[in-house]
């Protein structure tokens, strides 16, 4: 609020003020505010409720009485078993899905058509609109048609085409289905079938016919299924009998042609294959062992071994003898080395012998490795030979069993055809024995009785529903009206929505004066009744304006609004007269070059005014006029004062305002609407305070926000917002959040 009072509010601050109301609403719900909002739209709520209730009553009283007859059916979970044979069309399983399915079957068009045919409902005017008695409008149309040679309805109906008759029948079926209701009774297997008609006897008759036709349709479905099954089985048996004969003859012919009187198979060949499999496994193991020994020996040699540690070398007697001899020679070399020098002939011979022994050992090791490679090669050849023998044996077995495979195929074919023939023959005998023993899967629990009371209209229920709908629509209408109401109502609305102080509310004069004073204008009333509540409201507005800037004297005041017809000029004139009555020297300046509303309210037409003063053609004293009833001075506008020149932004305007500051205690500038005329922005920036006026419940919030943003951008100090033309009686009823809410409590305080 300090930011507002200092005159440094930014456009963002205005936007924050617009959102303040929503933020406060999110904190909690003020019950009094909700009640006040509802009271504002109470007439609308009452009107909507009354209209809906009257419509409900009219519809209920004019509705044709309808009677509903109900019959109960149940899915019969018990079934008779005269013969021990399965039915062609099985009975219904007692579960929820089956019950729901049967309910849909009862609602089917096929069943409805059967009921229509059974009772000739297509000839009943209640279900056939073509046979209904014509109403007043239809009678007039028929009479006019007869004058012009149109055929009578009965004659036209006799000439109907097949398509038209089908359409008429469909309409009758649709009308019957609309009157039908089928539902399940709780979680039981009982289904309640109801039918509604204008005639109670007809309703009971149609309901019972529906139930009977439903049961009959179940039986017919079973009879048809059994007859169709018997016919199909009989045809199929004849075909299967011929197939059995052909299959058995083919088996005998094949046995005779291939000498397969005993289909024992090639057992010896199978045993031979088994032996080959075992031998192949053995030779593969031998091959694997030889390859492992060879890989180990090669790995040791590759790792730097001299071959003496190879497994085959360790087991060789030749290698062992050479090693023993080498040990002996090695000992002699050691002895000679200690006795003689390295060049002694004995020493040389001993070393040559030792080298020869080492060469023999290496040669023996190479022979051992070569032997391992030969063993591996032999093992591989044995494995390949054994695998070839096994393949040959398998080929022989396949050739030997070819005839047996074909024979088995023929025998299986003959057996399958024979089995199928026997099963069909048994089933044919069962269905033949059960034909005529079928029974329906449901039964009637209680037939429909003739209803004694109409089921429709249900007056209490209709009125209760109508009341509920009326209240709901009434509340919806109130909510919609509140959402569409974009005006400002209370002081709290001003502060929450715009973040500006509420300077005061100027009442609608007719809402606060006695009947004898209702012909007064607001400006005349403040002079005639200076102690009235209206005059006091203007004085309160003046006080709020004068103290709107703490530490700054307010002398020049600009009164403006967002749109025309906001009560701005009336408020300015009343403010000038009340201020003059209080002893202040006041000047009212008409700055609206287009409307000149001050002249209209004072009923004057001066020759000189503000524009002439600014042009220098007339002095200020020569243009000022004294308002005799109050003592205020008025600087009006002459008749031809409009000029395209920017007079309010000129230095002459600045000098005029300086002169007015020196000579008057309060200068009131009545300006044009901000959104309509740009001159107001220039004037507002030169004044000490701008009073923004908005018409109570009329000026849109968006327009106010846009005008305030324009003033902020112009650098004007907006002291606050004042509400004009406030209906104090309405405000006292539902203006919660405003001082006018308590108007009834203090209105007697003011003198008449």
C-alpha cells in the first residue's frame, strides 16, 4: 500500500492487484461473502426455480396415465433326464452372464415381432401412429388436403408399398420395445419382464404373451437344432460308411501286394544299428584319447621341454636304457674333468659319447611322437569306417521299413474312419431317441396380473426430480451470472482486484432520498440537503482525496473514468459545491472538450472558457464563473471550444495550473474518459492526485485495469478508485465487504 500512496505503482503492480482477489479466495471461503453473492442473484435463482417447477408440474399433470404389468421368469437349473443322452442344444448354465444374455434375447426385435404378430398390435392405434386419432393440427392439415383432392388416410394406407408397410411395421416394433422393460431381480436367476400400456388389461396380456413366446422360442430352437442335427448325421453316416469300406479294402490289397502278412518289422537291422552305435562310441573314445596324448606331447615340446618328460617317453624302455647309459657316461665325464683338462683325448671322447647318447634319446622321442600321430590317424580312420557302416545300416533299415510305414498309414486311416463312423452312428441313435423330449430352460414363476394403479406419471418422484433440477439450474444460473458479472461492487473488490484504495462511494440519488426529493439533481441536492447521506458521501470522498498523499498537499485533482457515462461530471460538480460549502475556495475546470457536461449541468452557455484563456484571448478572471448556490468558481468551455491543437500539454496549461494553485484551495479538473481521449493522460500527469471513478456494477474490470495501466504509464498519481451511482438499497442487501452493507443501520442518522 505504501507503493500505491507514493505514486510509484508500476503496471505489474496493477496486474498483481488484479490477481490478489484470486489469491485471497484460495486461502479460504468467506461464508458471508458467498451468502452475499447468492443474495445478489436471488431473484434470478427464484425465477429459474419457479419456471422449472411450473414446467415439471405442467408436464406431470398433462402426462397420460400408463400402467405396467410384470411377469417373473427364472432360469431353471434343474433338468429332467428321461434318457441318458446329451441334448443337441445344451441347457443354459446358471451364471450371471447367461441371465444377462437371456435378458437381451427378451429385448430382441425378433421376439417383439412375434408378439406383434400374435396380438395384431400393428392394428392397435396405441402402437401404430398411422392409426392414431389425428390431433387438431393434423385435422386441419387433413381438411386442407381433402379440399385440394388429397386421399383420405385409410385410402392412402391401402395403397402403401411394401417398403412403406415394412417401415410402418418397424415403427410398431419400436413402439413395443420402448414399452418393454426386462431386468434381473438382484443376484438371483429370476428375470422380471414388464410392459407398459395405457390399458391395464392390455399391459398384462402383452406381458404374459411376451413370456409365453420367449419360452416357445426356446423350445423351437431346441426342436430345430435336433432336426437339423439328425438330418446332417444321416447324410454324414452314408458318406462315412463308404469311406470305411474303401479304407479296409485298401489295407488288404496293400498287404497282398507287398507280402506283409505280418508287420513285425526289421528287428535284426535294428539290432545291427544298435551294435554299430555302441562300437562307434568306443572308437570315438579311443580316437579322443589318442588325440589327447598327441596334443599333450606337442604342448610340452612347444613349452621348451626336451621330450624326456613326455608321458610316452617316460614309459619307453629304450629311453630308460639310454638315460641309464647317459648317467654312467656323465659320471665319467665329471671324473675326467677333475683329473684332466678339457682338451685331454679321454675327456673329448667321453663328451662325444655323451652327445651321441643325447642324440639317440631325442631320436627315440621323435619316433614316439611319430607313433602317436600314426595312432591318431588310425583311430580317425576306424571312426570314419564305423560311421559309414552305421549309415549304410540305417539306409537299409529305411528301405526295409518303407512298405511297413505305408501299411501302418493305411491301417490308421481305416481305424480312424471306422471310429468316426461308430461315433456318428451312436450320436444319431441318441438324437433320434431324444427327439420330442426337449423342454425350455426357463419357466414362468408368476404370470402378469392386471395392475390397479398407474405406474406413470409418478407425481411425487416427478416433483422431487423437478425440484432437484430446478435447484441445480437455479444455482447454475447464479454461478453463471456471477461469472459474467465483471463490474465492481464493493470497496473490498476495488482493493483486491486493483490494489488501490477505495476513496468512497457516491450513492445513486434515488436510492437515498425521500420521494419528495427524487426530482433533484445530485448537484442541487447537495445544496438543498447539505446534511443528507448523499452530501455526506461526497464529503467522505473529498476527505479521502485530500489525505491520499501523506506529506504532500493535494490542491489539483483530476477526476476521470475508463468509459463515458460513469457519473464523472456530476461527481466533480458535487465535490466542488460541497468543498465550497465547507469554506474552501474551489475552482471547477471543464477539461472535456467534446462533451462540455459542466455547461449542461449548470444550464449555462458562456462565450469564453478554458480554451480562450489558454489562447490568451481572455483572462482567467474574465472566463471564471461563480456558482451562486455554493460559491464555487467554474471555468467552463465555450460552445466552439474544440481544437485539434494540444492545449493541455502546452506551457500555457502549466502556467494556468500554477495560477490556480496560488489563488484556490482546491482545483477540480473534470476530464474525458481515459480510454476514449488521450488528453486526459496529459492532464493527469500535471495534477496532484487522480481520482478514478467507476460506475457501480457497470464498468467492466478489464476496462478499469486498462485505464489504470494507461495512467500509470503516463506517470500520473492515482489516489484511488471511487464508485458512482451506487444503489444503497441493493448494496445494503448484498454488498458484503462494503460500508454500504450497513446502510440500513445508519441511514436514520442523517437529517432530511
